[in-house]
C-alpha cells in the first residue's frame, strides 16, 4: 500500500499541467518562402530580417539561392532579382579560433559587399569552461575608404551546414 500516495499525486500533477497556459515559442521571422531552406536568417534590432534562402535541392551540384532583406510584408532588397545558382554570386569562408570560430557568406551588389557572419569566441582562459560568446550579423562594405556598417542579429542566427557543404569557398577576410 505504499504506492497509494504516489497514485494520489498523479491526478494533481495532471490537473496542474492541464491548467497551465500553453506557451508555444513563436517562430523566428524569416524572409524565406514556404518550401525554401533557410541558410541564414537574422532579425536586426530595428525588427528587419535578413534571410539567405535556398531551393529544396540546394547542394554543391545545384539548386538556387536568394538573399532577402526587409519585413515579411515588404522586401526592401533581394539579390539576385530571381533565385539563381550560387556559383559566381555567393562565397563561403571560415576560420577556427581557440575555443571557437567564424564563418562568412559574402555577395556583392551595386558596389557593396554584404557579409553574413556568425562567430564564437572563447572569453575565459583561466577556468574549467571557456565561456563562449556568440555573435552574428551582417556587415556592409562600400567603396574603398568608406566605413563599413554592421547590423547585429537580435536572434540566435547561425549559418547552416548546407552553406559549408555547397557554397564556393574563398579566402577568409577578417571583418575588423
């Protein structure tokens, strides 16, 4: 009869779960269309979204990409005008750090370079953990001599593995 108290608490626990409000996480905003793969999607502090969207068949052998920036209600920039293969348009680079690394996807449009990035940097070299710091965003570089602009992501944006596997690579260029 020692099992009886546990059985009495089960209905109370089920009742508590049933009465608790259901909080489903709201989906992150994206500029990708239904059926497209999201390669990168960043929500800026200004509530704009930058997404790199790929066709379902995106791979090193085929598929298409398109960058879109704006809100789901209004696209302010898209490159290229229509989704196209990555070759000659989008480039991937990465580097490793002690306790982290950094990855970039770069494209050029209208005399500007756009670099989507995610970065993990070790911040503790004395303790048992390395206390990584994560950051991501978009850097826009204009003509030589102009100051680059950086928009940080307010969400947990990262470059998806498909980019590592499918995009043409180039030498890593430090953003700083």
